[in-house]
C-alpha cells in the first residue's frame, strides 16, 4: 500500500498492519521518529520495527483488534534504529474495507522526547535533593538550606505529619561537611522512656539482666555525622533532662557506664506539635526548647502550596512507574484539578497514597477520575471527566487567588511569583470576574 500525501504531511507517526501484523503503511514522521526507512519497514512485523516496551504483554493495537475498541493516548517506549529509547504517546483504531470487514489496524504515535526533556528541566529547576516545590514558601526554604547545612547549629524542623520533615533533615546532612558520615534517624514517639534511653545512649554489658554485651547508642553511631530526632515534642520530662545535658556537654552516658563518652554530632530535631505552646503549658522545658531551636524551619502544609501539586504528582508517578514497572503518563486534567481542590490533611504522604491506589487500577495511559479512591471522586464522575477547559480555568483561578492572598492583594508581586506580566494577571482577573458573574 502506498502512503498518501496527507499521511506524509502530518507530524505524527502513522503505520498500518494487516491481519498477520505486517506493516503495510509507514509515513515520513514514522521514519523520522524511529530512524527506520519506509522500504525497510514495509512487510515486516511491527514488533520487529518498533521493539516497544508494550509489544510483548499489552500491545494497544492488539487490544484494539481483539476488542474492536480504539485506544487513546497510551504511553510506551520504542527503540529507534540507533538503539535510543524514545517515549511515545499512542492511539489505535481498526482498518475496515468498503464492506465493513476488518482488514487490519492503524496506529498513530507522537514523539514525547521534548516533553520529557521539559519535565527534566522543571525537575532540576524546582527540586532540591529529593524535595520538590516551585511555590514561594518552598523556594524560600531552598534558598536558606545550604546556609543552614554549612553551620553546625542545632535545627528544629516544624511541620504537620506528611510534610517531609525527614527529607529536609537528610538534605541538611547531605549538604554539610558531615555528609560522608552517618545520618541516624530516631522516632522519639515510637519508644517508651526506658527503651528510648538505651536506644539513644546505649548500655554496657551487665547494665541489666539481658545486657550480655555492650551496645552503642544512636548518638555514638552518629559520631561525626548527624542524628535526627523525630517527634521531639513527645519525649517525657525525664528524657528532656537527659537530652538537655547531651546538648550542653556533648557527652552521653551509656547505661551502666562509669565515665561519660564524648560525641561529635550535628543534631536535627523535628516535631508536628507546637513546642512553643507546650513550653507555655509547662510540658516542655524552656531551656531545652531554646537549645534545639537555634535554627527553626517551618514547613508549609500542602494546602498552602497547591501550585506544587502538579510537580509532586509527576514525581510520584515517575517513582511508582519505576517501582511497579509500569509506563503511566501522569494524571489527567480532571484528576489534577480534583487534587488541586483537595485540602490534603495528610499532606504529601496523603497525595502519594492516593496516586499509589490509582496505580493499582490504572493499566496504562493517564490516571483518570475512575482510578481515584471513592472519597476523591465527585458525584457522577465514575466514567467521565467534568470538562477539561473549565477545570483548567478553575485551577488557574485558584492559583492566582492564592498568590494574591500571600502578597496581600499586591498584583505586581503576585504576577512576579506566578511568572507572568502584571498586565496578563489583570486580564485573567477580569476574565475570571466576567465568568463568575455570568457575562
């Protein structure tokens, strides 16, 4: 079959196959994307030409021919003639003759290399170690983190559960001069006092009945490096006294030891509680509070940095693609808008759980509304979305409103944060007002 001029003029790769899966049509864009000449492709099985990641188990074209249903926007990777892995977006349909009989299939594919490159550039621009964010709050934290890491001061990281406090602690360690030594994390809320004391400070053989040999504590293991004390606001008054001495004297006393042991550690603490309020109530020592809060970092809740949700969703999708061996393109527009509307009481951890659940149901392509947990689906949207362009406008409006609120209504500053001109922001506000008033 000869290619038509129309097929050769479009920018997407197009090929057709007969019932034996041999290629019958192969347009110029298909040649350009794959690096395979048309004369070398015609007559060969399509799996030999494309060597795609989906050929063996979940070929979209095969599913279309078996079920009669077209596939839209599936994703895969093909191997070019030069051996390069190329990400593509695929759509498929049946080919029928004038009598309506199926004579094969057609597949179009779009090269997503430039999209992937842009995504990588965004990742490098808006990531810090393993932390993702483009919001003003996160950029401010990214700016101070290197200076915090350079110092030896004790740090208190405050933030709700799921905001990534340990990620920040690890970033501080990896940027510090101590990066080649250990980073030791301890969850202070997970252990009762007796166990927490031996876990932190260690013990000597014979200190108690089952102590048959010396055990170094976490402070000793972190010598030269960093110890991360998570949920510091949950430790008892008695443990607060012991910890205060460690911070003041830089020595630990293992249970059963005769002499204290010097330690050289950087201490980073974290809490999801308002420790200042605990001090006012008298349940947390004021002197210890000021010892651990030499430098304070406050992590924003996810609802206060909604503009980071698209970046976080992309990063989480990429993570689960690697872990589960899938090739899901990302979240659909409707799903992204739904995520932007959600308040995320569980913060980034909740977002990760939502996407992980969606991965169980999504076989490929995009995560749609039907793949979300039931409580995240708006009523009446089991199968279909709710109007992409309207959703995108609503999402844009929400981001603008949040930026204006952060800058107390200052349009110039809000526009600068959003990366647009003030005149563009004015036009968008005017259009949004007209839309809401029904004009």
